[in-house]
C-alpha cells in the first residue's frame, strides 16, 4: 500500500515538462474532454469557443498542443486521398506543424488513404 501511495506522490510532484515535450493531438469531433466540462477556459481561450462549439450542438475536431487547444481541423476524402485542413487560432510553430503532419498521416492511414494535402488556413 505504501509503495502505491509513494508512486502517486512522486508522479504528482514531478515538474511539469517543457512545452516541447508535450504531445500534439488531433482530437475528433465531440471529444469527451470538451463535452465533460462546462468551463473550458483551462483548455482554450474563450474567444475561440465559437469556432469549436458550433450551432445545433456540433463540436468541431481540435488540435491540442501542450494541453491547450490551438486550432480546429477537418478532413475530406477524395479519389486522390485524404485532405486535411487546419484552422489555427494563432501562429503555429514549426515543431507543432511537424507533429500535426505526423498525426495527419496517421489519420489518413486509419482511413486507408494517402494524405493528399495538408494545409493551414488562416481564419477570416
């Protein structure tokens, strides 16, 4: 019993990793973390919630970096492969872009298609 408690204590007191050590995730529509909490300020700046929570209760897929939502995304299948569009909330650094590309390839693989296009689209 004491070993389990010490392991938990060690984990809780470990320093927070540097931003570069955090994973980047492409989370799908209606992600549980977005559905589970009324107050989402700890995940995303409130100004961006209109781009995530859409009319009729639709929740857009999101990109998460270092525990924060930094973009929405969508995919489209075609005869050439899977096209993925990223809609960032601000500047996306090269490390995050590379991680998104790796994840996008995995999403295309899931659908059994090549990744035909990955584009970053600035919001109007």
